[in-house]
C-alpha cells in the first residue's frame, strides 16, 4: 500500500509488515531525526508547534500534544499559546493520555513510555525497549494506577502501578494485528481499533477483550464513543461506520471521500467531526448518520482533533491549525 496521495511527498510511509501500513507513523518519513539516538533528550525548538504532531489530550482548558523528535507541547489557555516540555527522548511520540491536569503518560516508537506528574512540564521515561521493534501507538488509563498501551504486531502492555512497570499480554488469543487506537466510553467499556477489520471490546476495564463483528476488512484507525450511546469507527479509504449497540452491528456512513480517516471528536448536540489525510474534515449532522465533507486548502494531513469554544484545533502535518465549527 502507498500513501503518496495521502500525505505530502516529503513524508514517506513506514511499513511495519507486508499486509498493512500504520497511518500515524506513515506521516513521519523525513520528519524523524535519524541523526541522533532517540534516548537523547528532545531539543527545545522555537517552531515546535508547527512540527508534526500526532495526538492530543484535553483536560479542561489544558491541552498536551505529542509528535516528532520527542516534542511534547502544553497549552493552558485552550491552544492560544504553547510551551515545550522537558522530554528525555527524541523518539517519535504517537499517543498521550492525561488522567488529570497533572498526571499523564505518552507513548511512541522504541516502545517508549513517558510519565509526567507536573502537567507536562517534565517527563520521566518509564519504559524503553527498542530491541522489540514494536512501536507503541496509543495509551489509556482507567485510573491513576491501571493503564494499557497498544501498538504494532498486537503489542498490549499493562501496568497496575501507575507506569512504574509494564507487562505484555495478548489482546485476544495471541492476535498480532496492529492495535492502532484505544478508547473508553463513559461507562468504562474499552474499545480497540486495529488492522484487517479488527475491532475489540472489553467490558471489564481492559482485562479481557472480545472481537466485534466487523463491517469491512480494512484497517481501522479509531473508535469514538458518543454521548448518546452510539459510536463510530473509521479507517482506510474514507470508511466510516456507526453502531448504536456497542459494536454488535454497524451501518455505513457515506463519506464521499477515499482519504484515510485518522481521528474524530464529538461536538455536542449529537454531532461529531472526523479528520484525515489531505486536510479532510467530515462534519456530521445531529443524527450522526450523514456527513458533509470539507477539504482544507493546505491539504495537510490531520492526526488529532480538539474542541475549544467555537473552534476546532487540528494537529498533524501542519502542527497546530484552527478551523471554525459550523453552526
């Protein structure tokens, strides 16, 4: 598979196996600094907010975003200004989860896991295993002690001590499908989005997972539980699906795009927006069953989204961008 039409030509895809491509890592290519070992501290960069950013976590008015070269950016004014944290690695960071305004974790390549206890100002490396060659892609915590990190080749790491130690466990019978994203709904049900049409659900806080019926066989890059009890799943070539029964059945949402979809956020009032490659945004109506496509003029890939007031913050190939939310 090639993603040359999905991102700028200066970003080459990173293929983890012959069957699939992990889209978030495919945004890197020349963006990753190969000249220095990733265990060196991240450099402070005046233009870090314009560099490649792959995920964001929002707690109140505070946002923490992560991306290339170990960049971690913190905003305490809803994205108006950003400061760069002190980070002990230059590895590509792909996922971040803040438990509250102070405590959080970030994950990335070389199986690195970082922890902050001061709201993102400083970070401690609590896991690092480059020899495994299994990049981590996302992270989620049930509380301050129990957490999961997921990644390539079915990698699922578990901690019960706040990240001091991590142990590997199979997601479902030893499946080695890339686990691209992890998310929980308001009731504590945990979902995994994976390659080859795999979707998983855990009803016990991530202790065990079952495979959900899949509406198609391509890769999923995310799941978004909605406040009305429904959920969406999205992935390759504009595939977008909606379920109102916790993933037991799915209906196709026609997206009028073949761009890969990588992220989504709820807007309230039953609405959501999905972001993806080539500056694609899909705005839903209140029913959640139809979407309207918008293509940003700069065509920069979008990897994560956050809502602030009547604006949407876009994180990705263009660093941090803004877009107005349609009324």
